[in-house]
């Protein structure tokens, strides 16, 4: 169980050739492990390891290929670090392999909807799980970014995902919810959700947000993904004020410092 009385930064470790902001950066085991260790030194309280990009239009990766990408890194990090390791995958076989290698959280952008075996893997392992809001899949999600009542629909669709997870045997204490910034959302939707996040509090579960370097920040700032660290930190502080407690980001140090100030203000 992770204490959520203070904000927790989840550092992103993408072992993909094609992620939108850092694809292809970590092509060796040593490089990936070093990056993970650096993020923990900078204050990451969780590391999120992923082997498949979920950017709009991304190709599906074969599960064996995804396992080859993530397994050596999860194994090495789990033996060297004490922070929890999360596996960012939609596939039950990948999650199972990562959990067996020492991961303890499954971060599924499809909220267990992509692979019918996923709910059993999570329930059987006792792992934590992040249920993220999305519609469709990364291939077609942006066509589905149509809402009458954006926040109300995100809350009710997340509520259904939580109910499905619990019906499949996952304990409520293991569940974290995520509004899915940029997933089946336009930039305006992502901004509006960040500004109304407190309404997700109705679900009564911890909230994770993943605004890191995303295109809604590009629309505001007009800078490329790698220059969006300050914008990401600002989005995280606002999300913290709206009740979020876990922040999935690439730029750990900037976000951790911004959140430390936000938490100090809250305490004062
Ligand atoms: N965003 C991405 C991937 N996984 N998981 C959660 N829970 N929430 C998110 O917002 C989220 C996520 C996309 O970002 P990134 O990993 O940087 O890019 P890519 O999917 O291209 O690898």
C-alpha cells in the first residue's frame, strides 16, 4: 500500500522506439536502468515501465516483443530499487511477466477493457491497478472525443470501469483512477478536465494524472515535447489542487519541486 498523504511522482520509462516525446532514447538495458535510478534519485516514488506507445494512431506491439522490451529492465530495477514498479500495458501476458519479475502495479490505459484476461491477472496477483479513461483504442480514440457533458461522462465511464474491476475480484483498495489526459480528448477537453478534476473525487478513489509533455501543452506553449517540463509541472500543481495524488511524468525533478511547493502551501 502506498501512502498518498503527499504527492507521488511516477517517473516514465518508455522502452519503445516510437513514443511521442522520448521514443528510442533508451535502447540499452544499462541506459534504461540508469535512467530509472536517476528518476528515483530525483524523487520519483514509483517507476512506470512501458514497452508499447499509446500515442494517437500507434501500432499494436506483439506481446512477445513487448515482453522482450520490458522484462530485463523490470527485473534489474526490482532487484536494485525499493520504489514500486508499475507496468504500463494493456496485455495480460505482459502484465503477468512483469509482476513475476517484481512489478507491483498494473497501469492499463484501456482500464482492463483491451485484454479479457487482464482482470484475472490483476485480481489473482493482488497488484495495484490504474484504471484510465479512454474511448476506443489509440487507433481511433481521437474520433471519439465527443462529449455532451465532458466531466460527467468521464466520471460515469470510470465508475463503470471500477465496477467491472471489482466484479472481477479486484479489491477496491487496489484501484487508482485516471481521467486519461489526451486519450479521446481534444486539447480543450484536457484543459477543462484538469480544471474540474475535483469532480472525480465523487468516485472516492485515489486519482492519478498523466499530462506530461502532451499536445494540449503544445497548443498553449507552442514548444516541442521536450520543452514542456515547466508546463507539465504547472498542470500537475493544478491537478494536485483538484485532488490528484499521483503524477505520471517524464521530467521528475521539475514536477517534484513544483508539487513540494504546492504541498507546503496546502500544509501551511
Ligand atoms: N499516458 C501515456 C501512457 N500511459 N498511463 C496513464 N495511467 N495515464 C496517462 O495519461 C498515460 C499513460 C502516454 O504518454 P507517453 O508514455 O509519454 O507516450 P507514448 O504512449 O507515446 O509512449
